[in-house]
């Protein structure tokens, strides 16, 4: 063993060599800076790394001053940073730029321990690192983030990012605007998100979403109605793709976009509605052409036959009889023309003004008009209509429709039982549905169903049947945006269902 005095001497000697080698070989610039009470900055010690760091020649090294390389503004900030050190501060760091002869502008970071002596000199012992690449990455990242932020703000699409493990979602500002949410409106579970989706769209949304989660589709896309903070629904197109999976291949992260397609959907609905109107109008026009062609040709053929008979007939009594037939045919033609005029009026005034009408008021009015017929035929009337039951309809049409159905129920009552007419109102798919039910003769729908609402179609041997009422009634209902259905069984009775449009 070494004797103690020799061992201590040996340790101190080796320790000195170690630190000398460390300072010489370390790639960072090791320094000692000293700031005098008068503000003069000196560098009592700099290791050899200073030559490479600041691209110094041996001659420049002898008289090197940090201010020769550091950007002037940055040097002043460096001085201020040291001068403003608090008495209790024992650690200091600062970033600055230097302009080098070959490498140009470089970024450096200095870190040091701080000491003060009794003469108010501040000494800093530390190292300087070249952080240019790190700074460049930060700058590029910042530029990229700024571009991304600009793209998010400029785009009409919102961006979302879903953590499938926690259920938490990030929404971009545009996405929040689309959904009318704020950062405080946290949607941190799938259940909370699903609650905002329209019930009619939820099943399709979940199906599309789960198909992508199961890797059955390359990406996820779904259009649905979503409830906003105001309680209204917007059409939102969601598109997304799995971008992260765990070691087992299970998806952990899904990102995508939101697009407000409400206007697009409204336009599609308007186009579809206009297309339906055009198709209906074309159908009505074709139907009207068939009616005119058939009915007028029947009358003109009858006129021609009677006129031909007059030309060949010499007997005056027979001629007078033919003239009576001509009068009858003329009256029938006038009646047909009146019916056609009524039909034209309905179909050329599709925008008849609707009013908010009290159904009970109009029904009572019609029952009052027909009170004598109801009494004479001993008809029983049953009403199950709420006291306050208003519908959007044309007043004259509503009265005409109620008159027609009530008159038919009386006219075609069953001879073997007391006539009964039931009026009831209910809601179906958001529409008001008026049901008018009787226990009369009924109609064989298998035989007559397709021509039930045709013009001049009759189904019972009633001398007063003209076959025009149901045809006119159907046109009136459809011109108001509604529709009509019928259920009937022979010798049991008939139920007409009138579906009213809610739009005023």
C-alpha cells in the first residue's frame, strides 16, 4: 500500500491530469466568463473547442473577444442576461446567434454555474453547445404548424382526432364552429357523441364506423344529421382513417375531417322535390290529355251520328226525337267541359294559399249542410277529433273534400243496416291523418282498386253516380301536398285516409 501523504499527492496529480484531459477532449466549448462591477466581460478560460466553434485562426485566438462573432443585438442581450442575475441565482443559460466566416449564421446555447466574489465579480463556469440543427428543426416545425393552422382556418373542413383508447377527441377550431361547440363542451365518450346524432341516422353511422374499425373498409365516411348546441340539426359529412395501431394490430387512433353539407342536402331535397313536382305535372298533363281525348271524342262521335241521322231522316217526329237526343248530348258535353275546367283550375293553381284551419269548424259546417240527408237516412255520426285540431289547407278544398266523402258514405250506405260514419284524427310520421270510415257497401279493391280515383269511374248501380267526385277530391288533396289512401271490403265498409302536409 502507498503511504498516505504519497497517496494524496498521487491523487491530486492524477486528478489534475484527468480534468485537463477532460477539458481538452470534450467536444463542447468549455468556458469561464467574468463580469466586472463596471460591466466589462472577459473570458479567462476557453478550451480548444473555441477554435472550431467560432472558426478562429491562431492569431485571432490570441486576442479573441466573443463580441467579434456574436450578433450585436444578441451580444447585448447576453450581457443584460448576466448583469440581471439575481444574487440567489446559481445557474444561468442563454441562447444566442453568431456569424461565422464559413458556416454563416449559427445558433448556440450557453449554460453555466454562477459564482460571486467579495469584490462583486460574477464568474460563470460552463459550456457552449451548437444548437443550430435543433433550432432549424424547431423553425421548420413552427412553419409547418403555422401552415397547418392556416390550412385549418382557411379550409371549410374541420379536423378531428380520436383516441380510441380513452375516447377523447381533439377538434380543430373550424370543426368546433361547424358543430357549434366550444373547448368547454367536452365530448370524451362515444356515448356522448352518439347522443348528438339523429336517431334515424345512428344505425348507419355505427355500421360505417365499425366496418372501418374492423378493417373491412379502407376509410370511414358517413353523412348524418347532428344536433348542435342550439338544438338544431346540421348535415355533417365525416371522413376518417385509422393512423395508429398497437402491437396487436388493434386501432388506437383515428383522424379525419368534418364538412358541413347542410346546404348541399337542402339543395338535393329541393331538386328532388322539384323533380317530383315535374313528374307529377307531366303525369297530370298526360292524364288530362287522355281524359280530353276520350271524353270529347265520345261526345263528338255521338253528335256526328245524330246529325247524320237528321240528314237521312224524312219523318218530322223522328227528327224532333233526334233533336231531343242532341240536347241531351249537348248538356252532357257542357257538364264534361265544366268538369274539365274544374280539373284545369286545380292543376294550374297548385299554389293555392293554405290557411291554418279548424277541422272541427269545417266538419260541423258540412254536417250542417247535409243535416236533412243525415236525418232522412238515419245516419249515425261519430267524431274522435281533438277540440283544437288545426290543419294547413285551402278552405274551399277542405269543405269540398268533407262534403264529397260524407255524401258518398250516405249515398252508398248498406240497405240492411243503419248507416254509420266515423271521423277521427291521428298523427303518423309527423303528418296529420284524417280517417273517414263508413259501414256501407264497400268496394272490391282487387277489381276496382287501380281505377278507383279515375274520372267517370263508378262501382255501384246508383242512378246518381257520376264518377267525378273521387277524381276531383284526389286532385285537390294532392295539389295541397297531401295524399290519400283507401281500405275497403265489400259489404263491410270503406275507410279513406287523408294525409295532410304540415307546410303552410
